[in-house]
C-alpha cells in the first residue's frame, strides 16, 4: 500500500510554518507544500476542512490579517462570512493545515506531530 501524500498548507514566511517544515525535514517525512500566496485555496477544499474541523478552528483571530477586518464583520462573524474571508485572503486561515488521508491537523507543536507520525 502506497503511503498517503502529506500536504502542508500555509505561507512560507510564517514562523509556525517554518517550524512545522523544519520538524518534518528533521524527521525525514516527505510532504508537499501548498503556498496560499501563490496558489490560494479553493472553496471545495476549504468547505471539506470545515466539515472536519469547524470554521472556528480554521479562522485565525490572532494574526495581523484578522486585525484588519472591519469591526462590524468581526462582531457578526458566522460560517458564511468566515468562508468568504478565508477565500478572499487565505492568510487568515490558521497555519499550518496539514492533510494526510482524510485527516486534517490545524496548528503545529512538536508533540502533536510526533503523535501523528509515530
């Protein structure tokens, strides 16, 4: 059985992405990197992630992109608005998103990845 393709989604200059990619490299785990800045994110992929994780997990409310969102939008945020924001500006999606088979992991910690790849 062929091992599944591991994909990591994010932006290259993000510190958390750098840490996740370094961890994967150190542990000799092959992966494909999907750069939001160059390739964006398609709606079907985003909606599939939301089915698994929920939109609240994916929406990064701690970053600079969120700070630029008008207060009125922040106050009335719901799934539809969140999807619209994430499609317009994928930098607002929490990083990294790692996909493998039907599994989706959001965020990074060495312990989280160690448990995932043991």
